[in-house]
C-alpha cells in the first residue's frame, strides 16, 4: 500500500562549517586544560569536540516529510487536507517572511543557514496558524509532493 503518491523526505543538517567550529570548541577546551597536563588536555579536546558536535547534530536533525497524507515538519504534524497553496520563497523573499513580514501565529521551521523556504497556507478554520514557513533546500520538490498528496487525499 502506497501512502503518498510523491513521498518527500529531507533532513535539515547543519552546514559543514559547524563541524569545524565543533573541533575548534574542543581545541579551546584543550587549551583551557593545558596547565593540568597531557591527559586533561586530550580529555578536553575529545570531550569538548564531542559535546559541540552533539549540539550541532541535534540542531541539524530536523526532518521534513510528506507521508501518509500528512506533512511532518519537526514536531508539527498537519494533514495535507488542512493546507492550501504553497509558495516557493527565494532568498530575499524568505528573509522578508522570517523578519518583518512574519506573523507571530505562524509555524516557523527556521534554519537561517538555508536561504530558501516554502510558505504554505493553513486553510483549516479551527487552526489559528495562518501559514507554515519551512526552510528547505528543495522547495519546488516539497511543493510538488504536497500538491500530489492533496490530490491523492481528495
């Protein structure tokens, strides 16, 4: 049984530069522990790097999926029947929608290191959320998957 005609899945991973920063955090911890000897220095390097990498990985582990007639974006799960039109936002327009055009009631799955986004209207009259703002590297593909899932649900 196929749950969706156009399955979509994307993981919003942290950029590569964050992994370098994680290593530099480890180096900083090692330098702090340098006066205590070689073993604490190595522990600071490994421990600091590992802790920073865990933080970077957890922040970058958010997924967006269109599965079984639902859009799952981070912790939100919305049936595609409650969604309206999707608008692909190029970098300038995406920046505007996450700053001065933003509505405080909107659901934002925001990752500033991803320049493009998709804005999807919420058409459910019971839901006070006016739209979803989803940072995505492939907004056209996500919009197509949502459209196909809506058509399949109808």
